[in-house]
């Protein structure tokens, strides 16, 4: 993807921007609120803290900025190892981890497994444009809470995050009622 003087442009042969890139372009180059781009996305009532893990700087930065724009608190890192380092220091402050599957070094699936060893109750979402079904099946067996195929729109990711957080709230309420 090429860029020109601070503006996004899509010059490569037959390149079609993903939903996320399109959303980001609209966000950065227009009046976000006047477009009513987030009309169906309500601001968060309490700060949900998300750790974004993606090796692509543009994707990582736009996810951070856009998730923050709808009320999430976000920290972003560039690799599976950086996620492990951050989580070992601040894991008690992270509600959900969003992991890109395809990253150099340590894949998102491998990073999830290592994070799960550190915190068996971790809530994580895998994101990928391509993932082998056997890899995804294993991640589900290992306890991954969600998967979102790329490209995705911010509203789709928001619904996935809300679903996981709502499930956690329901489970906590059920445990309190039993105890």
C-alpha cells in the first residue's frame, strides 16, 4: 500500500482496502462525528482495557485509535513476545487481548497459548484473513474466546468484544448468586 503526503492512497494493482482501512480512512480524513460513523456503537460505560497485538504498524495504530474513539482503553504491541512481556507486567490491567494470527516470530496462536499459561482465565480474540481450520480448532480447545476474520469493520469487532465482556459479567453474576 502506498502513501502520499500523509494521506492514505491505494495504488497497488487491484488493491481494495479492507473494511478496517476504509473505516480508518474515513476516520482520519473527514469529520468522524458528522458522518455518524459510530452511530450504532455506544461509548463504553466502564473502561474495558484491550491489548492489541499486531505486527503491521498501520493496522496496530488504527485499531488503537479507533477502539479508543469508542471508549476502550488500549495498549498496542508489535509481536507475540512483546505481548508476553506486557502481560507479565500489566496482565491484571488487561480485560481482552486481540491477537493477529499471522506474525513473524511467534504467531498469535502461540502467543495465546503462552499467555494462557500465565493466566488461565485470559480472554482473547484471534484476528486473521487466513487461518487453517485445524489451527483455529486447536485455539478454541485451548480456550480462545473469539475469532474475527479480516477484513472486519469496527462495529463487528466492537460486538465481539461486548459479547465476550457480557459473557464474563453473566458468569460472574452467576457465581456470586451461587456463593
